[in-house]
């Protein structure tokens, strides 16, 4: 059966709604509760699911089954990897990397900016976003595994006693 005109558009809208509801339920069951918790692995699963369901939503033949099986499989695999990472953190460190210290006690760690291909200007921009003016004002700066930079300000001794 070939649909044309309004019938085709209605079929696409219905298939899209079905895919959306089922993928939302799947993400809710297997994935993160909040979008802000997505890491690189979760984002990759979401992108692959989008690719898997794309044709089911827009093509005229209406084959939802394969797309739903593919997206369900991807969600289950993503959940399994998350569970494995929880029980064996060494796997996650190998797959996703580990945080890297950029600044320690007001000093840039030698060679790390070049290794991570971060310019001094980019680092300074992050420091300024934290309300600090100089690298010397930073106790610790870390490149997190999600690519963000966390900055911990130095606590200066207000009595002038210096570091112990």
C-alpha cells in the first residue's frame, strides 16, 4: 500500500510519535534521568538510536519493528556498559579516559596543555569564568572526562603567614 499526500504525512506523524514515546520510555528505563547527566557514551548511544529510527519515522513503508528492535538493543547495550563500568571502574577509565590535572598549586603542570591541545588563552578563559585573574590564584584545575575544566581557587592566608 502506497500512501500519498495527507495520508503519507499522517503516517509519518504517527510513526514519529510512536518512536518518540517508545524511545523516551526506553531512555527513562535504561538511561539517565536528566539530560545534564549525559556523558560521551550516552550521547553516542542517543545519536546512534536517532540514526536507527530515522527511516522508520520518515519512509513510506512503515517498518517500525526493525527500528524499535535496533533502538531497544542500543539502549540495553548502553545500560549494560554503564552497569559494567559501575562494577568495574577500570573499564570506564580505559574507555572514557580519566581527569587530567592542568594546574596544581598555582603552577601549570609541564607539558599537559600541549598534550591536550589546550591553549593558554583557553585555560585563562576558564580561570576568568571562575572569577580568578591569574594562574597563581588557582589551587587546582582539572580537565574532566567530559571536556569541561574544573577550577578550585587557592585559599590565601589573610594573616600573611604563607604556606606551612
